[in-house]
C-alpha cells in the first residue's frame, strides 16, 4: 500500500512538472465540473470613472484548486483572463489569500489552495471616450483541480457578465441643499 501511495505521488509530481498524466486510479470524467461561476456584482460605470466588481466562484466538494500564488513554481496558479471591448478596461484584480492545507500524499507539505466559495475582486474602468450601452464581457477562470489523492489536467471555466456604461446624466440626481432646506447641518 505504501508503494502505491509513493507511485501515485510520483505520478502527481511528474504531471505537475508537465511530463505525465496525474491520476488516482483513473482520470476524472472528461466533462467533470470542478468549479462553478456563481455570479458577479452588478456593474454600472460612467465614462471616465471606475467601479468595483466582484466575481464569485465555488469549488465543488471534495476538490480544491491551487491559489493564485501557489507555493511551488511547478503548480499551476488560478488566474482570470478577459476579452474586453474598447469601452471597458479591468484592473486591480485582487485574488483572495489561499488556505494552507496538507494532503495525504505528503502530510508534511502545505499547499496554498482555494476550496468552497471564493471571491476575486477588481475594478471596471470606462475611458472618457467610452460609448454608452451594455457590453457583454467574456471571462475565463484558468485553474487546476485536485482532490486528496490526485490532480487533474488544467481546465478553463468560461463565463460572461454585463457592464453598463452610462452617462452622468443617467445617474440619480443629487440633492443640493439651499439656505432654506431643513436638512442643512452646520
């Protein structure tokens, strides 16, 4: 049994270095979903401004994925990639810190992983020249899923979300207190 675990660990290490397929007893089913895109916050931005956005994902139990900053260079980091129209830019992506965990194949080593729900935050920017309208943004989460015994080939999770670019005139009017307003606080 110990030899089987050592062999499995060697397979995983060789896969992570790109030379072989890492598997427990068999490869995960081809169409297996390890991570789901749950939602994104509603995004409305005016030209020349920015607004925060958050992307919510869920890793299916009993799997985990490498964090955006894995602790070993041969591990594949989780990353977001986007295809953007010229009216929108994304910046300041903030990935959550990974949870440090050890696994049965090497209990003495900790890995930085995401499991369960996790949120990636960013900023949507509309250049001053952006045309008003609603734009569908195509995103992709690139990740590698593992369970307690095996790692699977890297996957890409495509998703979309809408960004509404509006004019300042379309935003809610602000109240400007006057000297006769009962809501003036000195």
